C-alpha cells in the first residue's frame, strides 16, 4: 500500500549521538564556576546597560515635574478677581 508514516525516507550516512539525562549532572560546577562567571559578565555589561536607564529615568522625572508645574494655575493672574 506504500510507505508508512515512520518510513517516509531512508536517511543514510548520518550519525547522531545522545547522552542519557540520567547520566548528566544537573548543576555541574554551579558554585565554583557559575557564580564567578555571572559576576564577571555583570561587571562587563553594567556600564553599557545602566547609563541609558539612568538617563531615561532622569529625563522622565524631569518631564513629569515640568508637566505638573505647567498644569498649575498662575495665581498672580487671579489676584484682583472679586
């Protein structure tokens, strides 16, 4: 009747290797190499990432302050009203 789903094509000359998950360690060298590596990568990137965030925060807070100041009424315009 034809080929079945599992036998759609013959693949030759391809070798694949795999390791059982039961033979792998879940957290190898986690404390001895992992945490120092995270610290090294953090130190290398912090001066590239933090300044734009700080600048954005300063601009945002300045804009918010100016907006709230501009929303207020100037009381000197209404001194002589009765």
